[in-house]
C-alpha cells in the first residue's frame, strides 16, 4: 500500500512539476519582468520616491510606473500587474483624501480603477511572448480577459451613474468635475474595448481559415 502511494505521489508530483516548468517557459519573459518591477509598483516604494502627489495620493506616480511596466509585458504580465494595481489602490485609498466624505472617495477611486483598467485593456493584445503552438490558447485567454475587463468597467460605470454615484453629490462643482472625468474615461474605455474586440475577431477568423474550420 505504501509503495502504491509512493508511486501516486511520484506520478502526480512529476506531472505538477512538468506543468509548472511549461508555465514558466511559456511565460518566462512576463514572469521575469513582473518580479523585476514588483517592488517599483508597491505603495511603500512610491511613498519614498514619488514627487507628484495629489491630496496625499501617489496615484499619478503609480499610473506612470504601471504604464511603463505594461509596455514590457504581454497578457500574463498584464494580469499579474492588475493584482499589484488593485493592492496599490486599496492602500492609497486608506492614506489619501483626508476629510473627503466616503461617497466622494468611492467616486474618486472608482474612476481610478476605470483608468487602470483602460491601460490594461489597451495593452492586453499588443504582445505575445509565448510558444507559437500555444497562440490559439492565448487568443482564448484574451477573450476571457476581455469579458472580465468589460464586466469590471461596466459595473463601476453603472454604479457611478446610479443614484448613489456622482448624482448624489451635493456640491454642483464637484458633480460637474466627476461627470466630466467619467465621460472622458468611459469614452476611452469604449474605444479600447472595441479595438480589442475587433482585433480578436480578425485573429479568430484568421485562425479558422488557417485550420480550415
């Protein structure tokens, strides 16, 4: 019985190692870039070096660092970077905009989340560093990424346009400012969303023709 269990452990352990090895080979460039830039995208790092501070928020510096990072990665690196972005925004929210009411803070950081998602969408389809025979799988993952990105942005936009969103603010000047910000960010989102979808449609059609599907 023990020998049988050892063989099971050996087989599945070896299989797991092969999967991890393949994943690393497939995503080597993105993984290396991610770990090389992980510290630069942390709240603590930006807190020490950021000079462009708005209401005690380091978001302007983070956005520039994140944009520079995205220029070096493909879809896997983009997805990993988004986790760092959400961690940063959560930490930044805690320490910034002192004295601002909670509802307004929700609006401010809702807009920042949309802004970051626009950057990720714009970058998601621009580079592929994997093995050639996995390109079809990359297209499938990009389709899933687009669905998730759309659900994410659509949900936030719906909330910001709802009764508890921007319209709930009493200050008309602030209401106009955040409405204009939302319109600008949403317009960019719609453009980027449609660009990714158009690119995907073209690639899917190309792959179908290539494989006579």
